[in-house]
């Protein structure tokens, strides 16, 4: 298990995580500044590790999960970051840091999807565009568009003003002037205000795509959400993006794809094992995420 001692304001140290891990026979590696986590995780996996775990933020989780997926070994999420979005959606109790270690010794295992952009794997989402004054415009008064906006605001990482983006939605309609594009590893729930910003499932084999058009000269900006196995976004130059909360530059075209059942994940048997939006469903009912959600003119 790799531990980022700086994540979450030192949450791992306060919980005595390394000491507890060693008591359970788990090798704990406390990362030092400047260490190459991707190389460490890949070398550890290639060296015969039974499982890989990460105690840190969502960006670090994605790095270690990538190594686990590439070597076909289980991954353990320890919620020692600040927001712990992935932990929430995979069903890890974000308030039980040391309890998450039970996943190594007696965990319940299942397979979940990962997603990729230009070959880079991610667990949560990639955000493009800007959330700021533009999307606070009165043009975003339509209730359905507001739902998309609020959902995106819950989960977006660092964003910056992007060059002109071009993509086509599931209806074949082109979007040339966008304020936000959010592409996630499986769709976010839009029907459940109490669980907005969470995904009912991470094993549905679909990207979740949310697009909010910039107001421009339109009296009402529109928004749309849909699911698809892949997506391509064009741009005239490098695109600033937030990938699982990490700021990166991506060269166009941006090619997104889902990798179904790519990751074996283990979760403590005493943790929920499902996201809040999944737990809102009635027993025996398959969570439903709308295929599309389109803005309508306000009255």
C-alpha cells in the first residue's frame, strides 16, 4: 500500500495508517516528495505483489489502479484524500480510513470499469472548459440545465479556459461553443438531488457525458447528458483539462473510451460497497441514469 502523507492534510498519519497496515502484514510505502508513483506501482506489481492499494487523493488512486489493472491484480482504495470521490462511488466508507485496510485481508472483490483519454486511464472524470462567471449567467435558469450544471460543479476538478471545442452528441448535433464538457467513467445520477455527484454504478460499460453550451447570443444556453462507449473531442490546440482532479494538458483530438471490467477492486466487508445513488434504489431495482437530459426554454 502506497501512502501519500500530504493528502487530506495528513489524514493517514492522524489515523496511524502505516502502523496499522504493518500490524496486518501489509507492506506500507510512505511516499517522499519527488518519487515517481507510476514507476513504483508498476515495479511493485511486476515484482509479484498480491494486491496494490493507495491512500491518497483521486489522482494518485488512478495511477496505482492503472498499474493494478495492467497486471491483473486487485486494487484497494484507502480514503485518505480530501474529497475521496472514487471511494464514495465504489462504496468505501470515507470516514473509516483504517477499516478500509480489511479489504487486503478479507475484502469483497468485484470488477469495475475504467475509462481512458488518449490512452491515459482515469477512475472518475475528465473536465474541460470553465466553471465560473460564464456558467453563472442567467441563461442557465432552465431547471434541467441547472441540474446538469450542479452535477458538474459537484465533481469537476481544476479547469481553465479552453480553446474552441467541437463534439457531436448522441443525436448527431454538433456543439461548437461549450462552457463545460464532463466525461466520466460511467454516468452520474441526475434524478436524485440527495445523491447528486455520485454514480449509481461503475460497471455499466458506458462513459457519462455532460455538455453545457456557452450562453453566447442565445437567450437560453442548452445542456445535454448521455452515455456512450466512446467520444471524440476536437480542438485547434492543446486542451487544459482536469483528469481525476489533476491539471494536465491534452493534445487533440481527445479520444475517450470505456474499458469494461478493467479493474479488480476489493472493498472491506463492513463498508457499503455501493454509492449513495445506488443505495437509494429499491431492492431488486436496477439503477436508472437518464440517457439524455436536454434543456428546454424557460417560461
